[in-house]
C-alpha cells in the first residue's frame, strides 16, 4: 500500500520549527528578563531544545508555548553553528570536554 505525501503536512512540519533555526528570544527566566539569540535545535511534544548564544554553551529545555513566540532572524544557520562551535571550543578548550548534548547538536 502506497501513501501519498501531503505537502501541507510537510510545510506545517517546517513552520512549527521542527527544523533547526536561528531565533531572537525574549522571556523571563530565573527572575530576569532576557534578550538573547539562540538556535532552536529540536522540538518535542512539550519542550523545545535550545542552544543560547551565551557562556557556557549548553542545551536548555524551553516550553513550546514560549518557543513559539521566538522571532526568526535572517542569519545563515551554517554561520550561526560555526560561531557557536568557536565559542564552545573557547570555553571548554576542546571538543572532548564539551557536554554530550552540545556535541550532539553542534559538532
């Protein structure tokens, strides 16, 4: 049995942010308001995994309701990943010292 691909579902897949994207964020976290640039790397059922451009580089979980409000930035994904990799290597010293979650998404 052959199933046809519904292109509306494919477009919704990418509009929902399941693909990796560069965003500008603003939300209250740990009693402070933050404006940050980030890389949304994975979207789950309840949580999105986000790599913030901040030291130390780490993967954080953000509620999908908050992640839906992130604004997309016209910045090349490849260049953003390179900047995050360089920041990661500068902070941790080598790829081997970085956390496993960071290595999964950036290297």
